[in-house]
């Protein structure tokens, strides 16, 4: 008989950052949300849409970004595999780093704890290692969880926000 990890029965709170800058960006993000909810991720709250210029190449199409607060019984490894499969299902292809993408899903936080593990020859680091300097992550994350606290830096999101540049970001109202 296989011993079951007790944590597998308890729901974990996760925060996911979703972005798209190819095709119908909003439709891509909506499809990703649907596929997440269809695959054992209960969506609790979703931010507004935020648009940013591409980085480091501002000539690439602009990104549309959202942050999702969710609940799941999937462990971090299974969440990572799920989001990579969803990216592929929506049409993401392997390209150079920082090139345009139809769908990008990052695990920003998993149960407010630091995690580092290897999944299928990929390094998974939670919280996302560059999230603290990305306005397109912090602003929507603040919108869905104003009391979020960085589990490694031990800093409130409001402090992280006060240290970033918002010049290239605007809230996009989509009806």
C-alpha cells in the first residue's frame, strides 16, 4: 500500500502570473484560465488586465498580463507540469529567451513558502526569482492580494511596489 502524503489532501493557495503577446491575447489568457480551472485549480480571484511593452526588445508586441489567486490540491511539481502542458495546448512553441509567446504561465507563489526542485530537467524556483522587480507581476498581484508577503525577502508587496518603475505599465480596461 502506497503511503499518501497528508499534504496532498489539503488545498494550497497559489498565485500564477499569466502573459500573452501573440494573437488574441485576451482569448489566450481566458483559455488558460479555463484550462486551469478544468484541471483542479479553483480560481479564487483574477486581476485586471495589464499591458506592458516587451522586454528587452520593445519592438516586439506588447504583453497582456494577469495574476490569478487559486486553490489546488496539486503539489508544486504537478502544477508546474500542468502549466507547461497548458502553454503547449494553447500553442506555445519553443523559442529564444524573451521572445514573443502565445501563453506564458509562471508560478509566483505556492503556499507562501520557498520551493526549489527539478522537474523534467527544468529548475522550478518559487517564488518566481524575478517577480520582485516586475511591475507587470506586482501590480496585478497587489490587486488580488494586498497583504501578500514575499516568503524569501520577508517584505510586504507594498514595499516591493514602492521600489519599481511603473512608467511602461497601464491598466487595460477590457469590456
